[in-house]
């Protein structure tokens, strides 16, 4: 039986209840998410805007060649036809999906533990996690993928426990859809398989339902073949950061905000009394074996596999956004630990600390391409012949083919496609040092003696502006560097005389 919490207003001596959990998540959304909706798009968000900005045919073509998330790109194209393509409009789907994910994980936690408060705690932990804090307002596919993943888990549990065909069909559709949002979400499937296997003896499904599910999955896999081939051909696009350290693996499991909340709750219990192992928490002290196995596999398989691939190969896939598929399981384990704090008020204190710690600790990246484009256009002042050299930082910029092909170069220039800059746009290699095209591109500009501009995204460490500053000084140029968050712009003008 699911343990219920008697309604008692916003606060309750019995612990965290729905009104208070909703209030805490609402505060996080209002303070930590909403104020940033209108900010300039980040680099990767400009890719989303570029994919969908020139019509459905172009969106499909760019999906197949550049951004392998067809379900998300198609959804975003239809969405922009309704809501427009402003920064806020592009980000609203992610915000809505993140909030809905909090609701879904609350339901999942309740279902797995038979305790509603554990589900509510999981929702708060999810909303305050660094990954969701950052991606909740990013115009990318991760929050929609997270929502679909959680709904898939709920469908699987309902199918096992109730045996309804509609849960089987809906779950099959969601499982087939997930890789079309982002391929790494399929790394959670082993956890679901383990859960279904451990519950096979009491499952109420029917054999003929497996045929329907299998057909749906096979159809989804066939549709994914072109995307899979493209990913295989562009595996190098994941190789843009250094291999992860063992410390980074540790930090994936140890989050500052929920740890601070746990310590605060334990401190309250130590001062005012309570027993985290007995009394009111005895019924949530042990997670069912099949649920523990599912959450363990759900958490460990994606994290350890992506960590191992990043260590053993040149594919750098152990990044915060790629780890989002495993985050719900981590949140649920933290929720279970929080639920075992010895009394209700202590748990209320714990989630208040978690919320405030999240807002204090987490920082949102800022790539102000919009401000940079406005500054460049002001400097260029309508001179279409003035060189504006763009180093977007995308890993494909190391490939000569991408620099020479105008269609491929459009992808490298997405920030300038979304935020147009006056002047003659020139695509720079990602790293200028020792690149075979550096002299061909830069030599005539430095020798020309005319003003030019360099725009660089700093996130991938290419440091093109630093390279230019050293050489332009010797060529007789003065430099006016300006920073726009993660975007740096340097205006070069010939020195008098």
C-alpha cells in the first residue's frame, strides 16, 4: 500500500507533502530558470535554431547531415511555426518538459517505493540537480528525452503490474522514440530489462503483447538506420575535451546540494531527536529487490560505459548533458536517503537547504552571441568587404573538407546564421596553429592592412584570438578585445603611421 500524507497546509510535521514540494520546485523554476529564458542562445542552441529556421525540407536535410535528433528537430520545427523562433520560444519546450519530468519522477518514486514522500523528494532533487538546472532552459533535446524516459519507466511498471495492452503499446512507442531524441538514452534500457526479468513471475502481461512491442521497436530501429550511419561516420565530433578524471566519476554520484540537505536534516535529528532507521521510516527502509536492481543498472550502466569509452578512446562522451539519462536513478537514491531522515520537520529543512544550495552553487553558462553580433555590425558599419573571421569552436572545424565546402561551413557558422553579423564572414579552423589552411585564410587578411574582426567561442579552448593578437601586433595592428560571456570579439585596426 502507498503511504499517504494527511493534508495540513503548506507545512506539516509529517514531512514533505505535495503543496510544499510544488512550492520548492516553483521557487527553483522562478529564480533559477525563468529569468534566463530570453538570454542569447548558447552555441549548441544555435544549432537547433539553424536546423529549423529555413523550412521543413531544410530541417530534415540538416537533421540527416548534422544534428542526429530527428524527433526533436521535427517537433521543434512544428513548434516554431506556432510560437516563433525567439530565444524564449525555443526554450519553452525544455522548461515544460523539465517540470513535467519532476511530476513523472514523483510518480515513479512513489510507485517503486510505495511511499509518496519519497517520490516528492525525488522531484525536488531532480529539479535542483546541476544537469537539469542547466538543460531546463536549453533549446536542445535532453529535457524532452528525460521526460520520455521517465514515462517509459512508468509504462513498463504499469504493463507488468496491470497487463494492459495500451501500456505495452505506449511503452513500445516511447522506447522506439527515445533514440530519435538522443541516442544515449538507450543506455538506460538494460536497467528496464533487468526489472522486467526479475518481475517475470508476477507479471500480468500476455505473450501476444510482446509481438506488438517487438514490431514497434523494429520499425523504430529501421527509421534510425540513416542516423546511425551518420553517427558512425562522424564519431570524431565527440572528441573535443580531455579524457575525464577519476574525480569526475566520483562527482557524478556526490552532489553538493543533496549532500548539504542530508547533513542539515541529520543535524536537525541530532538536536531535536528522531531515528532514521526505525519508527515512522521502517516501511521505507528497504527498497524491493527488483527496484534496487533496476535503479542500480539505470544509474551505473550509462555512467560507467560513457566513462570507460572516454578513457579508452578519443571519444569524449563523459559530459554533463550526456549523463542526463542516468540522473533519475541518482535522484531516486538520494530521495530514499532523505526519506530515512528521522522526522518530518528535518526532511522539510533538508529540501529547503537543497533548494537554496542549488541556487547558490549552480552557475549558468553565458554565450552572448547576440551582443557580439550587434557589436560586430556596429564596428563594420555596413562595409560588406570587411573580414569577420569566426571561430565557432565546433570540432568539425578541424577538418579541411568542412572549411572548403560552403554547405558544411554553414554548420560551422551557425552563430552568425542565427545572429547575423555585417561584413564578409570567413570561417576559421578550430585551431589555427599548424592547421594546413591557416596561412591560406589568414595571410592575405593580415597583409592587407585593412580593419578586420575576429569572433571566437571560448568553450573548446581553441584560443584563436590569442593567436591573432600575437601576430597582428607584429603586422602593425592595434587590438580592441571585448568579452561577451563565453564569446570573445577582437576588433583589429591598422595603427596610424
